[in-house]
């Protein structure tokens, strides 16, 4: 993938494509003997946090439901 000391254009394009659209996560580049041997992309999806008042309100509504 690389010539010692220089990055191949194809490798640069691959890294750029892995970074596109990545909101949360990592792109990990593994190097052995001065050469890139592996590229991993780990994407995380974050969920919006609920405020404590909505969680408490939701819990109260659930507990007050009559049993069927």
C-alpha cells in the first residue's frame, strides 16, 4: 500500500473516504515496518440524552397504569 516513506495516492483516497460522513468514531491505521497494512473504521451512533424531568415523568406514567 505504501512505498517506504511515501503514502500512495490510493491509500490517501481510502482514508479520506473512510472519514467522510463519520460523526463519532475512529479511523485506526495499522503500520508494520513503515508500511500501512490495515485501516479500520469504527462508527458510533449517539442517542440524544433525555432530561431527568422527562425520565421521571415517564416513570411515573408507567407506574400509574392500571393492570389489565
